[in-house]
C-alpha cells in the first residue's frame, strides 16, 4: 500500500505559522537550582513536584508524537527539568525515532549526569543533537548560577562525553544575567572559540513567576555582541533555516561561530513554530502561556485520530506572540514555569 506523505495534514496557526517543532518535558525535577529557573527560595523541600502517577507514560508521549507528525512536526526536543534524571530515556527516543515524519531528535540538558556510557546509549537510541547549558567557566560563578555546588569540570566532561559518543552538533547555552555572570561572556567565548562547539548566549527571560525577572538584569544581544566583538571580531552570518531561534555571528579569524538568542530585545515570534508538551500531558502554544491544553482525556480514550484533530484545533486558533507584546503587559498574570514546560 502507498502511504500518504507524513505532512499531508500540515497546519498553520492564525498568524500563518506552521507547527514544526515539539518540545517534550519529561520531568519537572532537576539536580540544579539555577537562580534564573528554579530558585531555592521556591523550589525547596516544601515545593510539590509532580508525583510519578501525574507524569505521562512513554506510551502517551509516543501517541502525541504520532498525532503531531502528520500535522507537520519534524523536530522533537527532549527537555525538562533535567531529562537525564529519567533513566529509561533511551527507550522513549527509540520509539520516537521510528515515528513516520520525525527526522530530528535532540535534547537540552545540564550534562552533569552525562557519562560516556550514557552518551553512547543515547546516541545508539537515536538522539541526534544535544544542547548543554553552562553559564560560566569558573567554579565560583558557576556555583552561584546552579546553586548546587556543581563544578564546571563535570559539565565540560559531559560535553566531551557527548562528542566522544559521536553526538554531532553539541551546542552550549549560556543564560546571561547582569551582575551575576556577565563577566563570563568573554571567557566562555574564548573557551569554545575554534572547538566546533557552538556557544549560544541567551538573554535572561521572564519565564514563569518565580525568578524575580527584571529588565535591568537583562544583558541584551546587542550588548553581548559588542563585548565579544571588542576582543574577538565577529560579523553577522546568514540563518541556517527560517525560524532559527539564535542569530548567528561568525568570528572573522575563522574560529567558528556563536549564536545569540534575544527573546527580550529582538523577539522572534513571527517565525515561532514550536509547541510544548508538559510532563503532565498539556500542550502549551507559547513559552509564556498561563495555561495549557490538557490532552489526557484524549490519550485515555486511545483514539489517535481524535487526538490529532484536537491538536490541529489547538494550533489553528493560536495567536501567541508574547515576546513581541511584553512591554504592553502591565498587570500580573500567572505564567507556566520553565522547569515545568522545558526550554
Ligand atoms: N535542565 C536542562 C538544561 O538546563 O539544559 C533543560 C531544561 S532548561 C529549563 C532549558 C533551557 O532553558 C536551558 O538552556 C536554560 O538555561 C534555559 N532557561 C531557563 N530559565 C531561563 C530564563 N529565565 N531565561 C533564559 N533561559 C532560561
Ligand atoms: Fe535545572 Fe535546567 Fe532549570 Fe537549571 S535551567 S534549574 S539545569 S531545569
Ligand atoms: Fe514563540 Fe511565545 Fe516565544 Fe513568541 S514568546 S517566540 S510565540 S514561545
């Protein structure tokens, strides 16, 4: 039998944006307490993390991917919380890798748990790419950022383990928060210059309601580029594809490139083709959403066509563009936490 093309039902939202990426949060727990994401003042022993039975099974996650692929989803990113906390992630990856239409599976991780053995088994299961978060090159600053006493060396070892296991395209994400780690912008650039590992700076974002975000703590993409350019000259480079989140800059001396993700100072909602699935089974159509769309009833019914239609309906009425309208938002509104929905 001739199968129809996997994207035969490809959809767009109200702003004509396709659904192309699905980010899947596999846990809300983490072994770090990054100050900009899970500050200890809130994420402490009194915080109620999800219980085992509230978290989607792999069967359910695979069903969502199977329903999303015909609608246009090609790229899957596993995230959290810290995805490596889930010991059987390989099994999920293997199952997603064989879904018709999915051609890219990646993961965002803090890499502290990424042993050589784990990196190899992830690679074998079908993980193609990895983004590692690292916010400083010196332990003193990094300890302040992760607030769990994790050393830089353990993350660098994780990055090496990923590369040694043959996971291509290791990228490194650094969130920059004024007064905390902005002095690490240059040391980070120097460390990754010429390594082939692309460093991406991320503006500190007002995700969730826990991280006491303030515009004065944001070092903008323009400021970051200026700091780097003063010592290591760079020029803008073409985007690899439409909708690429990071703006690319190339070192003039041939030492590779960096990326800067400027959700705050230069929003990119116009090209946003990302949906997010929380560990509890809700779809969020924006990182800054107040509420998700609960899929659990559809998952429980086992009717995959109905699940796909439900996803289509959710996407077709989507009009989110929070970052472009951020300055107009004057009243408090609840937003989902980054550790719940994933980056
Ligand atoms: N634990 C994994 C990690 O840190 O890579 C995956 C989940 S984490 C929520 C995903 C990404 O979100 C990380 O790169 C992290 O640095 C970024 N992130 C978290 N809070 C942020 C914030 N307030 N502003 C900008 N980026 C943030
Ligand atoms: Fe954990 Fe990642 Fe959030 Fe840091 S950014 S607290 S590593 S989920
Ligand atoms: Fe996409 Fe929302 Fe971010 Fe805009 S603010 S780029 S719509 S996730």
